[in-house]
């Protein structure tokens, strides 16, 4: 018995929601084939497209799968083939796609014994392996779809939010690799009340904008006063790309997850394509190798 799953790429943080907000892309992601085995354990039998470890304990999908098996009374195991299209270290949830895909497929093959929130806790173990912190802002949208808010980590409380119909994301990926663990170490651990007030105003604004299909409000809320000023220094041409995307009509733009990818949210596919062209032009002009997606 086997299942083939699409494992979506995700944009974590979405500017103002560090570690709590994320969204799933519907046309960028990995594929994975998962099969039941008689032998107990999780076995990664193939990884196509990237050079990643096959050892279960060193692979995000493997670790997430083991976390699920530990909480299950199923006596057998699973083998996993991963067809990797998301580049690790690109900022669009590569490890999350693997972790979420594996646990989703296993739960499916076992007849859905777990809730989605339980699957998120298993997938978070894959994130712990990949980034040293078990953050849920990529795995939650990968499992729930659309947008998610991690309202609380203890206890884990995930709030799914439907994406407005006309919302598109453009993502440009400069060809450098940024490890999430490294880009977390440079962050400050304290902030002023003044900064916090601006930030939670935007988080509330973004959620309200999504629920009310208020594209202008979504755009006004895509600001990050905490993380972007620090991390953007690691990203070639960040300010230029962001400025160009806003001039081309994007609702807002920021760092995708821990970078280096830059995302823009747009109203309508035409605008998203236009923003993609403008972002690309900036990188062509300053000579940065890149790839680009509209989703
Ligand atoms: N919230 C995490 C971070 C996402 O920004 O470090 C990593 O993809």
C-alpha cells in the first residue's frame, strides 16, 4: 500500500509574524511516495534532486516519521522516497515540506488516527533537527493549507485561515544558502515596548485583512520591525528588490522565512507576474543568480 503526496513550500513569518504566521504555496513543492513496510522503523530509500542524508535520524522526514511511529500502535514501518524540488536553505520551508509530507502520508496510510495538530507536533521534530528550534510556522501551513497562525506553542494551538481568492505570492531566491539556525543566532532576544506595539498591531491587521478580504489592509500590515532590519543584511539587494516590488504594485514584501528568498504578496496573477518581472530585473542588473516562482 502506498501514497504519493505533494509537499508544499511555505512562507513563514509573513513579515510581522515571526514564528507564528505562515502560508502554503499551491504550486511549489516536493513530492514524496510513502509505503508501509512489515519491518518497524522509517526507511528513506531514495532522495531525488538534492544531496541530503538518507539516514533516518539525520533526515527531517525520518525524524518526523519516527515521532509519529512512537505515538502509534502500528507494529510495522514505512519507507519513503523523496522527490526534492525545494532547495534546502532557500527560505521556503524545505525541511518542513519533508517533515509534513512524511507524517501526512503515514497518517493517511494508517487510516487517520491523528489530528492535524498532532501531525504538526510530529513534523516539528523534523524542524528541530533542521534548525535547532521546533518552530511550527512552516509545518502548520504545510499540513493545514492556506494561512495558519500559531496562536500558542504550549499548548499548541493552530488557527487555520483561508487565503483570499485573489491573493498570489511571488518569490525570488538568490542562489545562496542561509541556514535557519545561523540566521536565528543573529537575532536580538529583547525588544522595546514601542517596537512590540507596532508589531502586534500589524499581526492583528494582517489577520483582519485576510478574514475580510481587505487587500489594502493586508498590504499595510506587511511590515516587520523586529527581524527584517537584522536579517535583510544577509540578503543581496534586499532593499532594492523590495522597493521595486512595491513600485510594481505588490501589496507588501519581506523575507520569506529565514531567507534568503524574498516574497511579495500581490492581488491577482497579472500583478504577481509583473512584480516577478520587476524583481528579476533588479537581480539581473546587479548580477545576482536567482530563480523565481509565482504561486
Ligand atoms: N520562523 C522561522 C525563522 C522560520 O524565521 O527562523 C524558518 O523558516
